[in-house]
C-alpha cells in the first residue's frame, strides 16, 4: 500500500483494516461458540455487526471517491487513454488550479 498524502484517507484506510478485523472476529466467535436466538447478547452482537458494516461501507466509499479522483487508468489501450481526462490526473496541477494562476517571475 502506498502512503497517502491526504491524512483523512490514511485514517480511513486504518479504520477499514481495524473494523474488518473486528467484524471477522465477531462473526467467527458468533459461529464458533453459537448463540441462542432469543438471548440479549444476540441483539447486542447484531447491533455491533451492523455498526461495523456501516463504518466499513463509509470508509470504503470515502477511499473509493478519493481513488477515482487521483488514480490513473490501468488500461493502456488507445481507447481508454483517449477517453480519460488527462488534466485530472496530476494532483499537483489540481492544487495549482485551486490556488489560482501564478504571476510570472520578474528577474
């Protein structure tokens, strides 16, 4: 995995990994030990699983949106490359567009 320049995306990647591990542990424990359908604990476990799934989906959505904005297409055929917006690939150029045009240096 590459390092992210956006700290928010890096945080989401860490949370995604942590939440997936927690979800796996909960589901494994639930099926390994077995739970009685009417127990109080089952409701708590279901709520925890639903909450983790919501958090995972939120992080995946955030990371996906970021990658759509910054990743270059993996395909190298002419059709794929000609339909891509080349101006959006360079994050450095995007930052310059946000900051506005630079004045020419007078030397």
